[in-house]
């Protein structure tokens, strides 16, 4: 009998512990997925320093392709020694990744003034004319203006060098408001103030009208 009581007590403890663990798992909030740097927000700000910091953060997290696309912003800002060293390490990491991954050098030429291009795999980063490095793969490169777009398929393998030339149509010229001249060069007639005055004949017969205009004495 004492042994049975001991067994029941042990089972009760295990059941209580299991219930507590289940309750803890049920009430515990799931851990959010860690977010990387907001590339779109950094580019939208137009702040080279913020873009430089974003490039460094991308390099640290292992996103070397995007880091390589943005790290040139560090050259346009006056950075302190710590940030300059971090930017240098980011460039080295990108270069090593490019060598190890057999990336290709892509020469991009955009022949329409003011247009930028995007690579479909990295659509949040606009690219200008220049040399860029990309891993092996098939990409669609698109340059766009308000007048239209031009695109090209890009196939990269074995570290081959490629040239992409895009010439989207230029934006349409701004609309001009036309004025219409209603004057013919001749003076216009004076406006009529009211209906023309019409003289009506008297309704009184002429024989009765005699003497009506003479004043009485």
C-alpha cells in the first residue's frame, strides 16, 4: 500500500510538471525572425553615410552581393577611423566572396540620361552605368524611365565578363498649356444694354386723338 501511494504521488508530480511545461510553451511568444538592414529605407533617405553603414551591416551578415553594390557610398562621406576600417573590411570580404564564388564582372551602360537599372534578383538597388560583380546565374536587367523600359537577359557562368547596353526611351516632354486667341484684329461692336426700343402706334383712333396734346386753360 505505501508503495502504491508513492507511485501515485510520483505520477501526480509528473502530470503537474507536464501541464506546467505545456502552459509555458503555449504562453511563450514566438521569437521573431531577425531582420537585416533595411536597404530600401537607406537608399530612399539618400544619405551616403546611412547607405555606407547599411553596406557594412550587409557585409557582416554575409550578404556580400548587396554589400558590394552599396559599399562605394563610403567613398562619398567623411568617416571616422572606425567606420573607415569597417568599410575596408567589407570591401575585402566582398572581394573574397567574388573570388571564391567565381563572380562575373558586368559592364553596364545606360544610354538614356537620368535612367537607372535594376537586376531582378536585387530589385531594391538601382544601378547606374559602371562595373558591377554578380554571382553565376541568369538575370534580367531592366532600365526604365517614365517613357518606357528596355531590358536584357544576362547569363553569367565561369566568371565570364559581360557587357549590358540599355537604352530606354527618354521621358516625354512636359505638356504645354495652349492659349487660343479669339480676337480677329477688328474692333467689336458695343454691347447692347437691352432690347431695342420699339415705337407702337396708339390704339386710340385718330379722330379722337385731336386735341389730346393741347394743354387745358
